[in-house]
C-alpha cells in the first residue's frame, strides 16, 4: 500500500525551499567565508565564527537525514488508527466487570452502562495522545545543533564510539526493528544516544520516558525528538485501559518497523553501578514477539562517564534527602548554571564512552537459548540460576585425609571436592542457618524478561570501557597512607589498568598526560563541585576527604567493580576465616579449609545478589563458578594451595620486585566488596529499631539506619562512609524480605510508594537479630580505631560496641518514632506485599 506524505505542511515547504538554499550555499560558500573573515566587524566576526559552522552542519545533516534509509520517523496518525482498532484496546474500551473473567476489576468512575462508549473512546484517544511520540525532523535537527554545542562545552575530551559497532548496528537496522537497552546514569543518557544516532545515521528510536519529564517546552521538544511518556507505575490500575494502550502502542511501533529505546534499569543509578533490571516494558516487547512472527533485536548499550553532571543531586539522594521533583524553572536554571560553568572555566566533565554490545535476537533467545523455562525447583533463584537451597547457610565439612586424593586411589582433586559438596551426611552446622524457600515465577513472559534483562546488563558491563576518573577514584579509595607521590599514583593507575585487562575488561588508552589532565581538569573542584583531588607540595592527600567527597569517589569506583566482584567475594571469605583462625606464632601464612571457604562463598554471594550482576549461568552452577574463580586467583598469584594438602588455601606471600604482590592484590580485592558488606551489616543493626514488634515506614527506617551509620562512622566503629548509601540499604531490605526476616507492608490510604517494614514473628527478638549481625560482621573490615590501644580502653568488642550504640540510639528516639500499629491485618492499616 502506498501512503501519502503526511509530514506537516510547514515542514514540506521548508524542505523544498531548503534544497534550493543548499544548492546556492555550495555555489557561494567560499566567497561568503572570505567576506565574513575580512570585512565583518570584530565582535560580529566572533559571533559568526561561533554559530555559523554548526548551523551549516545542521543544514547538511537535515538534507542527509531526510533522504536516509534509516531516517524513517514514527507516523502518529497511522499508529493511532492501528492502536485504536486493535482487539486488546477495543476490549479495554468495552471493559465491563460483569463480563470479565479471572482477574476482577472495579468499574472506573466515568463508566456508564448506557450508550456512553464514546466517553471511553475519547478517554483512550486522550491517553494515547498524552503518551505517543510525534517526531519531526526539524526539532530533531534543532536538538542536534544544541547538543553539538553543549557537548563540546561539557565533554572536552569527547564522546567516544566504536565505528565497527556503529556499522554493525546500522546494517542490522535495515533487517529488523531494534530495541536499544542502555545503562542509565544521567539525564543526559537519552540525549547522548539521540545525538549519536542522529550523527551516525542510525534509526531514531522512540524512547520510553517517565511522565515526570513531560514539562512545558522541554516535554514538547523531547516528544518531537522521539520520546513518549508513560506513568511510572500502572500495573495495579483497576481500569485496564492504560495498560492495554501502552502494550499495543509498543507492539505497533515494532510491527511498523520502528526502533525503541528503554532503560532496562528503570531509573538512574545513583551509585555508579548497574541496578537490577526493571522489566515491565521489556515484557511487553517479548509479548509482542510471542504473539506474532516478528523478530526483534535487542542492542545493549554501555555508557561510561568520567564525571556525572547531576552528581550533587545523586549525592543528596544517597545520603537520604528526598528526591526533588522535576520542575521547569529549576531544570532550566540547572542547565544554565552547568553550561555557564563549563563555558567560563577550563575544567571539564571529561569524556563519555558509548559501546554497543553484541545484539540479541529475542526469538532466538526464547526458542534456542537461555530463555527456555527450566522445571520449577524448590530453592530456584531467578537472579543467577543458583538452584542451591543451602546457599545461605555456613557449613563446615570434614575434609578427607590427604591420601584420599592421591594417585593410588585415582581420584582427582576436582572429583574429591565435588564429592565433598554432595555428601550431605558430612555436613555439620557451624553457623546459624536461615531456612528459605526460593520463589520461582511461573509467568513465562515475566521470567523471560528478567532473564533477558539480566543478560543485557551483564553484556553492558562486559563491553563498558573504564575511564580515567574511575581508575583514579578506585586507587585513591584503596590506599591506607595519608599521602601519595604523583609518580606512585600514576604507577598504581597503570597497575589497575593491567589488572582489568587481565580479566578481559576494556580501559581507555592511558598516557601520563591523560592522568594529569583527569586529576586537574575533571576531579578538581569547579562549578560548585567537590574537589576530589587535594595536593600538598608534590603529594596527593588521601585522608582529608569529607563524607560527601568520599561518597562521590565511591560512585566512580563502582563503575568498575564488576570486573573484580567474584574475586572480591572470595577474598572477603578468606578474610573472614583468617579472623577466626588462631594466630600462627611462627609468622607463617594462615591456611583456610576449602569447604569452609566454599560455604562462606555461597552465603556471601547470596547476600550480595541484589547488588551485582554475576555471570549468567549458561548451564554452569555455583560449584563450577567457585572452582573457576579459585583457579584464576591461583594462576594470578593471589592465593596458593598448601604444598602438602590442596584442600588448604592461603593468601600468597610470594615476593616479586620487592613486594608481596599477592597480598597487596588480596587487600585491594577485599576493599571492593567491603562497603557493600558494611551496608548490609548496618541494615541488620537497624532492625533493632523494629523491636518490639513495630512497623515503621520504610523511608523513616532507612533514615534511622543512616543516622546509626553516621554515628558509628564518626565514633570510629565504621570506616567507610559510603556504606550509608540509601540505594544499597533499600536493596538490603528487599533481600531481608526475601529471606523472610522482615515483612514489607503497603499502607492503605496512601500512595503506592508508602510502605512500612515489620519483623516477622520468628525474628522479633534481640537474640535473632544479633545472630544476623554477627554473621555479616565476620566479613567486615576491622575498624582502624580498634587497632588503637587508647581507643580500646573504652571499647572492647567491635560488634558488641556497635550493637550497644544502636540500642542506645533506639531508646533515645523511642518517644519520637514514627510507627504503625503492630498488627497490620487486624487493624487494617497495612497490607502484606
């Protein structure tokens, strides 16, 4: 079928005139430039030199994109008819509770059993109009011009892309509709991807955006550049109309060959690392593929920043301050202040690196790969497919004698370890075990969406490029001395670069000048930002960071932790076993038992599963991952086996170039996971605020936990201020809810975000909470203050001192606490989620 040209009249007229202007421009351009350079007054000449080149560039881009094969824009009129005439939307318009089966809905307020179907149709059209994108080439070119100017000021080191990846995606776009799934760290993510697609002749995607960005003018510009706005949450709506329109609109976009862009993490990551996937929109995409013959290609995109523009608002939220709603005046003010500081100062936000991972076919994922639904198994874990019901218990297993694995018995070390893990009769409980039955979602689309989202995030981590600011922040936070010489700092940055390369990671090419410029121009304080590198003579100072500066440095370090997290968990487990081991009077290495290490590794992996995207299972279980990590660490010289008994493991103390590099790497790896372990430990301490049997609003409880953390930090009981991060505390509460330690309740009569937290009956005692606190405390870094003899005069035991401090704070705040009635069911004040 041939469709008429449905572009607006003003755009068709402009395009016709512009073609003639371009021809004229090519004829007289040389003479014009000569005229302006030689005869225009000085101030006007500077004005011309600043604006004219990019105006010419924008005009050329308009001509090129208007004729490009990949320049197909969404036609709102055509999609509106397809969505409104679809069966799901018609069913939602005709929705009547008396006709529904299965799930029951209450009637919407505006529904009339009479001849008022027109009202429902008008409502559906209004919802679609408020949601839909209406892209046009003129606003896109105008936005491209503005972004070209802005990005040159903000990112003076450039926006880096891989040309080979661009070509691959461009070719793929001619065969299949694409769904771009980028990581999300900044509001600029959408604009950067829009700009890259515009400049490199990629399809302009329709972007899923929150309706909080639909502000006057800004919302209009975003909508005409490809954004469509949806509510943050509508899954629980009584009226199915909005959900039906959204799902059908996504389906019709894909059916008409348009590309999509959605942020798989849902919202921005405030702490630098990727978040767990939010799969609502992705479920709709998978549903569209399952209902048709269509195949859609998922394109993971990794975005890396030297420094985030909205860092201050992120720090405010991490430290517990409420999120500020987007408003037009404050948004324009923030934009103008950022641009003014970037234009008037030599400092910069560094560079941005954008990488495309290998595309994933949804149909192939469903039919041939990981997407196949495994049989339901008690204890199945959809986060990392660890079908391991004992993953959260500490166990000690009696190891075989050293001759059991000898050549005479023809049993390999690997077989011996595997048989040990499978012999349940050998397992004796050494630590408290938390009984838990995992939940497995039987909804196939939801399960597939989560698995695919998890895979996408892993691919994003895999192709992401580590930038100099992340390297410097990691080095600065992992040092223990008060200052470091410039040459030593550069040497440690190169060492960290080589360690990432060993693990298959990507690092931007470094030179000494690159490191110096990052220190001076990126991490130096400017425009009201924190000064993250402080110097004294020729030294960089390490111990003078205020809490906010340390929190910001940790957000840049978190961009690379995924390269080390498996080994970091292993090192923290060794550290925990070393703390419990008797001191060796001869000064030799402290050996730990293989099975004790395995049990602790399972526990700590499960504890941190809400924080990190581990390697997808691909049919490989936790046992094989554990052995693989152990082998890699031995090969890298970080740990070593006992020469006579390979069931015993220790940290390598081999000396290389005058240093025990195995020990230094071991301590560095521990420092990667310690802040997150401290946060989960702090969360368990905060459970004392719920005694006896209180229900406290979730945000109030998190604020209390942060207050506890600040008290412990300033008293010397906790070294890592970044451990009071609100985001990580929220994840810790989610985990404790899955572990059946707490219940998360929804408060009736309030917004969906108002939730309360209450201990489950079996954990409503100080003794049970103390068991949890001591379990996690085993993995913690020993506080510096407890090495001081003077400090130990009044403080005797690190964990008990922290427990007593928190109990004292709970008593002081008891009179002013905000709590809900203890029995949410009988009092009907809250509902279980």
